[in-house]
C-alpha cells in the first residue's frame, strides 16, 4: 500500500501564511492540505514558468523582478514514469477563513510568453507550478453564478407575485418560500393548506364559506352559489351545500359532484320558467345521478377493495326570488330563516333525515333526549348508489319581511342547533354583508370546537338585482 510522502515541518501555511503547529496536516485558517507540499530544498531554487533555472536563484529570490520577468514557482520532483497529469489542488482562498475549492491547475504558458506580475507575487504559493492572482480570482468568482442559490426568494418579490397573481404560490407560514408540486414550502418545509381546506365565494348578494375544521384531515363539504334571472327579468339567488358521508368512500368527491350538478340544473331550469320548487326537485335528482356515477368503477378496482362502499353525501339548497323562498334537502344539513328584525322569531325550515328526527316524529323520544343520544346523527337519507331510495324533500315559503336564509351543514348547527341560537350567532348586518356573516358563523363553529367540517351559505331575502345574471 502506498504511503503519503513525509514532509519537512512547516512553521507557516504556504497558502495564507498563518502559523502552524507541529503535526498539522491541514491549515486551520484556510483548510490548505499540507501533505501536498514537498520538502523545501536547501538552496530554494526559483523555477521559471518556462522551466529554465536562472543562476544565483537563491540570492536573487528577494530581489525585485522587472515586470516582464515570469513569476517564480517551487520545483516539483521529476516523475520517474510518463508525464503525470495536472494536479488538482485547492485555490488560495480570496479571504482567510473561507474554505478553498478544488480547481485544476492551468497549464503553463508557452516559453517566452509574457506573464504580468500580480499583487500577491511576493507570497509564496508552493501548492502549484504557477502563482495565483487572488484579486483576479475573486473577480472571476464574483462573475460566476452561485452554484447553490437560496431556496427562498426575496420576500418582497414573493409578496408582489402573490398580490399580482403571478409566479409560484407563496408559503402561508414564512411568506417567502415557493410551494412545490407536493404542497410543501421549499424554504421552511411547511405543509400548505389544500384548496378545499378553506373556501370562500361571493356571487352578488350570495356568499358561502367552507372550512375543514379542527379535527378532520380533509374538507368533505362542498358548496355552490350563483345568481340568475327568471323569464320576467327578476333576480333569483341559488345556494347549494353538500356534506360528504365520512363512512363512505370518496365523500369529498361525492359532495363536490352533487353541488355542481344541482347548481347547473337550477341555472338551466330557472331562466326557462320552471317553477323554483320543481326546479329544486329536479336539481336534487341530478345531484343524485352525479353521485351515483362515481360508483361506476372497474370490476378490478372493486376486487382490490371489496369492503368499500359507494360515495355518498347529503344535500340542502335554497332558491330565493323576489317573493318566494324554496328549500330542498336530503340528509341532515339544514336551512334557517333569520329575519332582519330580530324582534320577530327565527325558524328552521328543514327536517333532518336522521335517527333522532325519526324518534321525535314517532313520539318515542323528546327532541332534547333524541339529539343527546349517540345515534342522533345517524342519517336515514342520503345521495349515493347504496341509498335505500331517493326521496327529495322540497318546501316553499313566502316571508312577509326581509331576512337572511342560512344554508349549512351540521358542522355549524351542532354549535347553534335551535333557530334562536342560530339567530344569536348570525350578525345583525348579515343581509347586507353576507360574506362577513358567513365568516363569523364559521368562526363560531371553530371556537366551539370545530369537530366537523363547517360550511355555510347566506342568501338575503328578498333577492336583490345586484349580481343578477348567471354565474
């Protein structure tokens, strides 16, 4: 096994001239590899770049050289075999304390070529056959692009991109890093919220907010809000809210498909003059068909997951016109009527398809006792291929005063179950600031514990012309 050649003890680093201690193999200041320094000959000859040895080299070593004189370099032992390839040695660092990089030694210039003197010519550089111009190297490094750019862009640039909608998404945690395709910040590693974790939408006078809540790993709710016009030109507002059944397969897909299908059905039927109550019934049927279509899987997929059941969700919706309020539902999501004048009573406009509601309707239990039971939220009606049968519920009302219609999932009404409790939670200016009121109601549920996904849509009554037109 070959061994590293022994070298004479050095008192200073050949690269940075920092003092060395006995036995050092690397410079503590610049990291220079001391094992590559050959033993210094006694006469310390100065070898010219062209290979010639001037006489009296030892005596002239400290004598000033003319500008045309080539820089001196230490002698390397002549190889016994074929010519050795250029050695890869570390550059002298631009400033002490910065680790050096391994760079191939450039070939010597042709004999007789002019080599300009450098500012560091008086510093010996026995690590190579030529001397280095540290200033030129520093300038060269500064001109070269950084090999390891910072992951986080300038926060001001990131904020500007976020404000203008250009560039990559910006991390919600550090407000500086870019978000990669996996949904994590490249700067701080923070997982970014998914698109459906928190959603807000406003269509004219109608607004909705949905939040994942504090306990669920994803948001299985979905909503759709829109406005359109009836054949006589009067405005109509639409709100659809769906709650995915967590025990079913792909409940988030079911709620999204149902909300979109119902909304599209209503926007197509209402301008044609279909009565809003009939249009709501047809919209629930269309939503059911959209959810049923999700169960059409290849036979191979069912073989790999034989215990999975069909996607399922609940649905509730409201259509508000100038003088009519129509609601429709399947499941346990609800609609509340909250008058602007809070001196008049609020009302719940839907009846749950649930175990608790059936117990109350049959006279077997009181409402408080039934909803306190652990089976209270077991639903008896839903949209899905494995539903017993589809029974859309619809109802129409003609309120005699202005108010706001609250369409929500049980993630909200669990914290404001009665109509009076919901009225207390709804801000007084909800009819003129529906989006703000929806945010307040979602916050009310989160402050109460946020055990479920929370979704609420607010529709002012009567419908107002603002935002009229299909959206």
